C-alpha cells in the first residue's frame, strides 16, 4: 500500500558497499557524463522528503542542451539507491528497475525532461557585453530590459551554487520560429565562459502557502517526482519492470526524446513497452492548480493511447477508494505539445500524467511580466503516489498506429537541433552565431 505521508524511507547503509553503477555512453556524450561524475554522492543515510528533494533539484540551473547539473544530481540519487545508470549517445539518462518477482506483461517507461526555457552564453562581445542564445516558447515582448543571471566558472563542471554573473537584455538581435530560438545582447557585470547557463533573474525555490514557487518547475519537478519514485522502489521493490528516462532539450523540439525513440525503433522495440510521460502542464480551464494530478488524455497535437490512459485513470480510482482525500483529474491539457505525443507517434502505447502549472514558462499573464512558476504541494505529492500506483496496477493490452505527419514534423526539428546536444556554445542551424 502506498503511504500518504510525504516522507521517503531513509536509505540504509546496505547500499554503501554496492559497486559504482556502470554507465554506457555514446562517444559524443562524454562531456555530459564527465560532468555527472564530478560530484560524489551524498551520504546514503540521508532522509529525504519529497518536497525537500524537489526544492534541491529546482535550485539547479538548466536550459535546453545544458542540462548537466540536473543529470548529475539524478546520477547521485541513483547511486545512493544502488541502481545502474545508462546514457545513450544523445546524453539522455536511463535507470532500469527490475521487478521484485517475475511478472507477465510489458515493462513500463516513465519519462521526464531535464530542461526548461533558458539562455546560454555564446561569446563575450567586450568585457561587459555578451551575445546569448535562447530557446523556449516565450513572446519576444518579454525580453528587452529583462534581468538575467548566468552561471559562472566552467559551464559544464562549475559549481552551480557559485555566485552568478548578472545582467539584462539590451537588444533582441534575432527571434525565430520553431523552438523560439532567439539571439540577444546582454549587458553583464563580468565575463562568463561560452556555454554558461542563463536564466531569468528570479528568487530561488521556496514553499509559500502550500505552493512550490521556483524559476524552472517545468519539467524539473517532473524529474524530482521520478527520483522520488525511484527511491520508494529501492525500498519496497517494483511490481513490474520500470525504466526511468530523463530526456534532454524538450523545449527545443523534443530533441533528446526523438533520439531515444529512433534508437528504440532501430533496436526493434517499437510498441514493446508502455510509456507514460510526466510533465508540469499549463493550468487552464477546469484543470486548476490544487485540483490534483492530471491523467492527461492528450495535448495540443494528439490524443494518447486509450488503454494506457485508462490504466493511469484506474490507478487513480484505486487510490481514491483507499483514501478519500486523494484527488486526480482526467483532462485534455491542450496548452502545448509534450513528449508523450512524440512517444505515441514513434513508439505507440503512450500516455501522460501531469501537474497543473501556474505562470507557465515564467509568464504571469495577469501582470504581464516574467515571474516564477508554481505548483501545488499536494498535487506534486499526488503525482508521486499516482505513479507508484500505476506501477502496481494491472496492465491493459494496447494497439496503436504510427502518426506519420507527427513524425515528419519531429524529424524536421531534429535536423535543425541535433548538433546542439554536443556543442554548448553554438546556435541552431540557420541561426547567427
């Protein structure tokens, strides 16, 4: 039975003697893996709460193609739990959790993306002026004059807690289409290295009146939810095989996810697993912040596999029968397109769950300004409980077809952005550098 308490079980000292997890890496992903290995894991006796773990991850900087701090922290948590960590040639990170006992039926893949709309340093124009790239769906009107902060020191191996360089956007040099790539000039107080991560200069993560506020909740809170699930399974075991997939560069057009799907197809694994994407999705209509986690039947682009959606909803119903305080919603959530559409198009058998998100992509529409995103603490805890129940619940048979127009669209995005997975100081194809 899944507890309603948000306290995770402590990691026992039995993990301390386990061998270091092996990492299977593609040759181009070596810089990402090197970054993940630079911090030793925390003591295995540390007791985490779900909220505290989320706040820790939410304090780390991230941007499309610059997710190394998040990936590194996930690596640490996996090592604590004694799990083997894999990476593919695109830098996506995977953790395979075996079933406690042999079980029939397909394995389950749970996925979240590790980036958030953001900036990265391209080059210094002089000692106090910088050219920076941007990827993420934010209107051009929000850029000019906006305050930014950039991670200092080495952009890959540097300490994310070191004092940032600060500045503001002085000019939008270029603003493009798909992926909303932009080039901006930034007045900055000191030089930073190419590839340094830039974010809106907002207060750090904190809990206020039952809500988590942070500069980059989408989808770092989804990553945190999967890490919490992993820690619970390390203590209790999994009722079915589960793979956790942490993808890169979703905000640039699902680039890491597309690479993952292409590799799965090449390996003959299309349709072999159920896939459930985890997102922080724009609160809209009846799907309000505080209403509970959402079983997402579709997004702006597609409808997900009905059988997988029903399995997720069934898990929510089971939880609600055991605990009358548990709430979940079943909604379309068409405020944007998520990776579950990509999984559904390439691999089939895909669904999604999410948490309603306020100030989506840092846009406070009422005030007309950039601000922190926010989610409800209860919704976040409910998401973790729902995922744990999905793992325990029976599996439906699902049949799906490949969506050719969707895959064609994804292939075009891939062609424009794939090289950025390995070059942190360059621009998308066709953009000025």
